[in-house]
C-alpha cells in the first residue's frame, strides 16, 4: 500500500505563471495544479534547454523563482516565489511537467497562495 505524502490537496488550474530563468528573463508557462505547498508547471523542450544552457539542470533540489498571477477580483502586490524542484517529468518528446514546493513563504505570500488555491478549489 502506498502512503499519501501530500499535506495539502492540490487543485487543477489553468492560469499562467511567469517563470524566471537564471539570467532573470521571464518565461510564461502554464500551471497544471496548485496547492498551499507547491505547484506543477508545464514546460517545453525549448525552455528546458534555455535553463540547461544557463547552468540550471532542473534537478530535484534546484531552485527556481516565479511570479503567480493575482487572484480574480483582488489586488495584491507583486510577489516573487521561490520553488524547490521536486521532479521534472517527461510527458512527451517536447513537453515536461516541473513540480516544485514553495520555499520561505512570508505571510503576504501565504495569503496570496491561499486566495489562488481557494479560487481554483471553487472551479474544481
């Protein structure tokens, strides 16, 4: 029997996230699911290659930065999130899913994350 390790439930989502590469360039990627603890992002082969060229291998334990969108009908100051990569899963020859855990969240980030999770929970 496999034990569930997930602390918080995850919810499907369809918003875009701004993923920041090691040279501080922003790339729009689709979020697949989100929880209070982490996020799964869809990335393509080209973006994976950009990160590799810049010295980030997207391995478990590596860190990436990202900006989450504002929840609907709410104004939030822009928040930069740090994610520790848990996995990079190949979905096809050109597409991957990057899973990460949020790291070092402050109170504002936790509130923004809670609002996004609640918004997507209502849509599920």
